[in-house]
C-alpha cells in the first residue's frame, strides 16, 4: 500500500494519477504502517513507518542540507532529466543535489543528480527534485509542447516511481494498462471532413477537391511523388463525384461492426451546439452513446466540461496538428481534471501531421521511423496507439493508403488488440473500476481481494505482482525483478492467496476473447 501526503488541493490530480498507475494507495493516516510513503513537499511524519519514503519537491525542503541543494527554477523551456538513458522533461521547478553521487536521475544540462538515495537499516529514503503531481497536472491540462511530443512523459514518471518501489524491497501489485494477452491497444480512426463533396454545390471545398485531384495529382506525378495509377485513381474519383452516396456507406460500415462518431464543429466550446451535433449522429446511427473528435483538434480548458454536458461518451481530440506523439504525455485514456465522467482517448498519430508540407513533411521512410518509435514505446508501456487516417488519405485525393496498410501490418505483427474507440474506452473504464478492497503480505504469500466491474465484451485485465528485490539493491533500478513478475488474468472479482515464486502466469478467472474492429468517425 502506498500512502500519500500532499496538499489537499492536489487530491483530484493524485486520484487521476493512481488511475493511470493502478496500484493500491490511500492518503496517509497517522499511526498506520505502510510499505511506501510518498510525500509531496514538507511534512512531519514517522519515517520509520515505511520501507520506502519518497519525497518529491522542486524547491529546497527543511529536510535538505541547504548547502547541498541547487535550485533550477522553471524557465522558458523544460529542464531535461536523464533516467536509464531516457529523457524526462520537467515543466516546473527543479532542484539538484551536487554533493550527491547517485546517478539514477541526472540533470542533462549540469550532469548533477536530481535525486538522492539513502539506505537506513532495512529502509530506503529517496529525495526527488521535482513536484510529481504538479508535473502530472501540467501534462493533463496544458500538455506538452511539440518539441517533446515524442516523449511519453507521464508514463516515465510512473516507471520511475515503480522502479524505486521495487528496488527498495517493497512488494508491489498493479493492474498494467494493457489487456490480458496483448501488449497494447491499436485504435484506427478515420476523420471524414467532407462526408459528401457533391453537397457543397460548387463552393471552395468542391473546387479544392477537384483542383487537388486533377491538377495537383498531375503536378505530384511530375515531381515523382505519386504513380500513374494514383493519378488515374484521382481523376476517376473526380468523375464519380456526383454518384457518391454517404448514407449507403454509413450503413455498410455499421453492418461491418464499425463505430460512427461525431467529428464536431462547435461542441468543444458550446454544449448546446454539442447536443445538436451528437443528436444528428444518434439519428443516423441509432446509437445512444457517441464519442467525439473535434475538427482541427479544437480544444481548450473548458472543452471537457462542455463535451460532458453535451452528452458525449468520450473525446479523442487531445493530440497535435503539427506533429505526432503524446500531447498529454500518456498512452492511456484518462479523465480530464475538469470532468466528472468523460474520458479522453488521446490521439497519437495523424496522417496530415506526417505528410503535409507545412507540417512534418516526412518521406514514407522518415514517417515509418517516427511512427515506429511510438509503436515501440506503446509496446513497452502498454496503453494504446490512437491513429487518425482521414478517408481521403486512404483513397483519392491524397493517396497515402500504402503507408497506412504497412502501418496496420506492423501493428498486427506486434500483437496489438485492434478495437474501436468505444471498445478501447470501455476497456479503460473496466480497469478504472478495479478496487483493491484489501491487500496483505503474510511471509512469502500475498492475499489480495479485488473487485472488478465493467463490460464483459472487452478483454480481461491482468493483475501483476512484482516480486520485491533484496532491500538496498539501488543499482538494480530499471532492471526486471530477480524472480520474475506474477501475472494473473482478471475478469471478475477475486479473493486469493498467491505464493511468491509462483508460476509467472496464473489463470484464475475465465478469459474473454473478442473480435477486433476498426473505428470510423464522421458526421
């Protein structure tokens, strides 16, 4: 059990952090003994009541030797800390400890330690030189600048905390953010900006399409960026323009099990407009629950509440127009701090960001490398990779379909669970429903009682038990546990005793296997 000592104003962000790092925790209670105490800032408490005490703060504390602490206040750019060869941006204040020799966490600019460790008997004390929950708040509200888009910063904060706990010798139980039997979730979505070009009646949208399909394709052929078959395909699409029937296509998509969501216009800033837009989708599809992604990824700090009040089931807008990566620093669905029930399924990869001349303007080879890095990270941390590939990028007039096909093949080869956006959100809701009703360690046996709710139509969860290392093996931070993790398939409430050293894979509840789908958005 992790006990938290923090300013009461941070309760919402702390609660959300521990939905992303799904492990037993509570706010500190005087007189109780814990495996881990995490203190955010200055506080007086019995440090002997825990195997591991972690103190996070980006300013000098009363417990610090003042001459051994150097303040690095926030500037125009993030400070970069290096952990196990990985860069972690820090967006708030940071302190370093120049007199310490620990190299777990280093300031990239000064090469000074940004964390210090002390072993006291059988216990470990760690002082980390930034404010964890302030950083999480920044990531889930303001988000990361494009310069750091490729870094899953929030997942790295979780990994660092997890590694400290395991290396201290404290046991740890968690629900990883990946469905049982899969390394991660792949969610393929398609924004349909213009459901029926022929309805634009000779406006700039129709003329833009015709110009790009006819003359733009010819210019791209001369430049060697498209083939003759692509040119002919675009010209054929221009000729077929009067014959396109979007209603028939929607019916076919729904019959195939695809999801139709709202590609909203004004819902992000006006809940009454949002209700009207959502009702249009409900009338077309007959679906009661509808998700949203906004045109041009329009979003501000009031949008979560506006979309929630409009009746959206989830949103998938938080991402970048100009690049690809992790705007919120996470691979996971999360609840925006302004909302009470709405989940955000963050967008990671968008076609136009990769290939538009005024965006990244990458070649297919460069784009494969950029997206491949994201796939590797999601394979490591779990969660999902959410892709937006516009319908006219697969077909005329952009002709980026070959890259998309290769991307799908790559995701298949990695063993991803392919889901609609609604299914992905349902799985994360199921994980969020988990309650650790009790957990206790008796010698070499763990007794755990876990309650689970949520849909049976998505894959099972997984309960992971990290076997503790011998206390004091600080240099082992970042390496796998010595005996190996114990993984238990979890699809219903359980009350079990688990001997440490058991088989790495234990199946208690029945697994559920479901088909995978592809999500389609449109209005």
